[in-house]
């Protein structure tokens, strides 16, 4: 029998890998994102390496994509590598200068004839203009064989022309007008409305808490009298107090007064919006369009960012398990 030199065997293997590769790339489920908005990255692995199961998936978070956090995955170990950003980026309550640059899932085994998803949450900073594309290089390893989905098209080049393209996300302007584009801060008359956010809900939950900070820079009091999101049948404004060691909440009658020069903060454990009769549950990383209704400033469109279940602040990870009996807003 002829002995085939090892180098040729290897070359043959690579060739057959790239033939398959041309048909099914690693992809991201969501192919569009907006500047200054959350992005839920779902890396989809749709085949192994020439029949071999996949046992490592690694995604590179590009410069300008900030605050990345992986979602844990049963059967896999997730690790992250952090590093400094090229510059500081505004992020919720202050600038951030470093964060996760790569996320790697290892230890699982995804058969060639099955598909799976590897999820992370991140924020698209203002570094990208609408019309541009952000690339997230992905490494896929099997016991024998690997793919490096890392090629980025040159200007004018088609991604399809590449053998192993990095998954790309097109940057588009936020959907509806300038008031909604600046998701984290909105001005309405004398009011400055900051960081509207809400919590994701466990499956089947009918209520969700909403939070926001409102500052009155004018000389007359205003009142928050209502709010809405399309998912909710109705929305109330609630206060929360401790009574004999038990948290109690009650509707704020007549609306929530915001005096001149005052900042009113709705936050977990205190004043909150309560979205009720939810048609479906908001998911962490999404944004939800809605309105706040003020007596003087009128109805103001806002975008609520959705934080994980039980998060104590926007963009924060879920808090440790809530104490039994402590209710969920
Ligand atoms: Cu409530």
C-alpha cells in the first residue's frame, strides 16, 4: 500500500473542510444592531468539522462592542478574557475602559448532525455609524479539525467571496426618530429622562417592573401620570414600603410629583412602574419602545433596555436569588 505523506493528508483534510465551509458558515442570529443599544449575540453552529463533533467555540468581541457578557451553557464551561479598550466608552452610569474581549465555550460535544447556539449580551457603542458592519470572528474546534471564521471583507468585497467569513452585524439607525435614538437620555421640556429600563421576566410572568430617573430642571412641578409599552395591557405607578418586615406596594395616587430642581428615581425596591397583563415576556438584552406620560411635558417616547431577571440596575447581571416571599419588582 502506498504511504501518503502526512503533509498531503493534512492538505486534503483542509480542502474537504473548506468545501463544507462554503455551504454553512458560523452565523449570528441577529444580523442588525443599532449604535448605543444592547445587542444579543447568538452564535449558531450548524455543523461540525467534516463529521467530527464540535467541542470548542470562541468568539472575539470587536473594539467598540462593550460590556460583553456570556450566557452560561449547560454541559459547557465558559471562560472570558478581558482587556483594555482603545478608548473610554459611555456606559450607563459612567465610562468603561475595559471589558471582555473573547468568550470561549469548551468541554461540550455538539454532534455534526445537530445545531446549537452560544449566546452573549453586549452593547454596541457609538463607534459605529449606520451602514457599517461589525464583525465577530468565531473559532470552532473539533477533536480533529477546526474552522477559523475570521475573514473580514475588504472595502467593496462581497462576504460571500470569502472562504471562512467572520459573522457580521449591520449597523442600522435606531428605528423611530431622534427622540428614541438616544435610548439612555431624553429631554422633554423641563424634564431630563435618564436610563429607562426594565427587568426580564421568568416564563409566563404577567408583571414586570420598570425603572427610570427623571430630573425637573424647570421652575414648575410636573407629574408622572402614566406609562405604556405595547406588551403590557396596563401600567401603574407603585410605591414600595416596609411594613412589619414585609414589603408592601401601593399605587401612587394622582401621579408622581417631580418638584422643580428635584430628581425622582424609580428603582428596584422603591418607586417603580408596574407593567401588567404582559402579552409576552421581555428578554434580557432587548429594548422595548414605550412612553412616559407627564402632566405638563406630555407623552414622551422612551426606550426601555431590558436587564436580566432580578437585576438591581440596568446592564447588571441578575442579583443573587431573591429571598422567598420577596416579590419580583
Ligand atoms: Cu408593583
